[in-house]
C-alpha cells in the first residue's frame, strides 16, 4: 500500500459506519493515491464514526467497557456493535492492562503513553514505563499513518518505541517492542472502545522494523506455527464473548465442513485473488484482488460495483456520498445472497449476514471509496466465515463459522 502519505499503513480501523450527513464534507475530500494499476496501491481506510451514526439514528448501540478474559491458546475477543473486535493484553511488571483492536491490516502494537496529554489519551488507559520493572528503554521515534477519509492524507500517530513484557492470552512475550503514543488525533480515537491497536500482518509492513508480537511468540517458543485464526460472534456488543483469536492454531469446533485455502498474493496485508462475486446472478467481479481485514467493519467494493449492488438491494439513499447505505428492514428476508467464489468454493453471504441491524434501522454492509479498486472483506464477512491467517505457508483458510 503505497499511499500518498509516506509509510501509510493500511489499517481499516474500526471503520466504516461512517457518518452520515455530518461528514458529507469529509466524504468529498479525496484521498490521493498514486495511480498505479497495481491493485495493492489503493486501499483506503474507512472510519467508523459509530457514535455519530448512533446518535443521529438513535441506534441501539450498547457500551462495552470491560474486556475479554484470556483463553489458553489465544484470547477471547470483545465485540463492539459487530463492527469492532478487540482483546486484552497486559504490558509490564506488574501488568498494566489495555484493550487493543485486532487489526490484520497493520503490523505494529501501540498503546497511549503516560506522557500523552491529549484528550483521546485522557479517555484511555496509558502505559507508565516508570511503573514497570521490566521496561527497557529504546526511544526510537515512531510515527504511523493510517489512511482515512476523514481528512487530507490520513491520520497520524506518533511517539516512541519501548520494550517490555507483553502478555496475550496465557503467553508472556519478553522484550516486545511496541510504540508508546504521545500524539493521538481526536478523530477517530477520542471515544474508541479500545486503547490501542494490535497489528497482526506480516513484518514487512511493520513501522520501524519492530518485530511483531506474533513473530516473537514463535521465536520465544510459545507457538510453533506463524499464524492465527479468528472467529467473530455476530451477537452485537458483548465484552466477554465476542469471538476468539487463536494464536498459532486452528480450532475445528469453530467451523463446519472443510477449510478452503487460497494463496496470499502479496505477503504484506492478507491479499489474495477472489474468483468472483455474484449478486442475484449479476457478476460483480472476476479475479479481483481482495483483502481480508479484521480491522474493517464492512465490505468495501470498487465504485463500479457499489452502484449495481445498491440497485439490486434497493437501498433507500443510493446517491448518499457518506458511503452508508440503508435498506428497508422489511425487505431483508427477500434480498438475494451475495456469493463470493474463492478457490473454486462458493461462499454465500445471506442478507441477514450482510445487513447490520440497529433497532429498526438497517444498514447495508457494502460500501465503496473513491479511487479504491480492491475488495475488502471485513467483519461482516468474517462473522459468517472462520478465517485462518497462515504466514508460514502464505495462505488464507476459510470455513463456515459455527453459529
Ligand atoms: C508512573 O509510575 C510511577 C512509579 O510507580 C509513579 O511514581 C508515577 O506517579 C506514575 N505516573 C503517573 C503520571 O501516574
Ligand atoms: C529499538 O527498537 C528497534 C526496533 O525493534 C530495534 O531495531 C533497535 O535495535 C532498538 N534499539 C535499542 C537501543 O534497543
Ligand atoms: C447469540 O444470541 C442468540 C439469540 O439471542 C443466543 O441464542 C445465543 O446463545 C447467543 N450466543 C452467544 C454466544 O452469546
Ligand atoms: C433477481 O433475479 C430474479 C430472477 O432472475 C429477478 O426476477 C429479480 O427481478 C432480480 N432482482 C432484482 C432486484 O433485480
Ligand atoms: C441518483 O442520481 C441519479 C443520477 O444523478 C439519478 O438518476 C437518480 O434519480 C438519483 N436517485 C435518487 C433516489 O435520488
């Protein structure tokens, strides 16, 4: 992802239920991507202004304040409104607890620093290195940029690198490098239900060359296999039972049938080629570059495809520039399946799976961004399909999630 901003990470933060009318202005601002034909180039970040959306439409979005407990081989996830999945980690000795967004579109771990005085930091837990006996000074400057449609060029966070023990699930990783953030922008972090972000992508996109947590788990003998799998519950906000992140393993109890494997085309994000996507007999894509991204709430499709999808779904606001499209809730049971074909396997998504329902408001999961030609399968897809991210053999496994 060579976004225009230097070293932009393609993180699809808690993305997408963007802001309706309030952000119309933002929606008009264009992210400037280099115009390469390479589909890897142009992946935008959508951001989820769920709070604004919920206030505007009085959506029933509950609060999730506690964090998930750990499991043996991995960690339970918290689920925020089916749009953000986060987990608990502990840093330092004695442990300081944080909740971190699970993101497969970036490869760094960061949390707010005790030295950060901005309001987003004040609203979240902050790491105090002085209070940790196992802290190791590093102090290398750190800066990460996330592409976003919120303003020109993206959202930047900066701080410095520190090293300490990081605990995830039952695993203690020694001398893990992570960023202490001292400058965190209001949007979109002010009220995020997580303190920081845990990037799980390939080390090739790790800012500052910091070894990602997953790699250290292997190096330090906690897991044998460089990979993880994800199971997302779709029951709405649930701080304790929102899903599972399984480190170094798969769990056949979480899916039915066999896993379908597809090779990763570029070892950076989890990108692969999808054979096709079909809605009500209309083919929307043929051999399209696709990213599987736990950090994206929705399903991002190329601009040409969204027009067709919106027509077939009969969305009520097809010309809305916000990128959030509504369907009449009473029609959901009549809407056709979206059928993704990946590695010759048909993976249907039912309307009840691709429509997000908040009270009596129904939002289509499909959205697009100007200039983006990639398909991005986010949480709406991952709720229906258990996914395996295999960095050892460079492949993605997909199986029908048990409900
Ligand atoms: C950080 O921890 C140290 C040592 O426990 C403590 O003295 C200091 O007050 C803490 N800083 C803040 C801002 O809480
Ligand atoms: C700081 O962290 C970076 C990235 O992990 C590493 O390359 C560098 O050697 C570290 N510096 C020190 C002084 O440990
Ligand atoms: C999800 O919600 C359904 C319906 O309310 C319930 O039957 C099921 O037990 C819930 N599952 C979990 C894991 O909470
Ligand atoms: C979906 O396909 C069926 C059968 O071809 C057709 O009758 C129906 O009109 C299509 N629906 C839409 C929304 O185009
Ligand atoms: C959306 O815009 C198109 C083209 O400008 C127009 O033909 C159509 O009537 C508009 N649809 C609605 C629902 O406003």
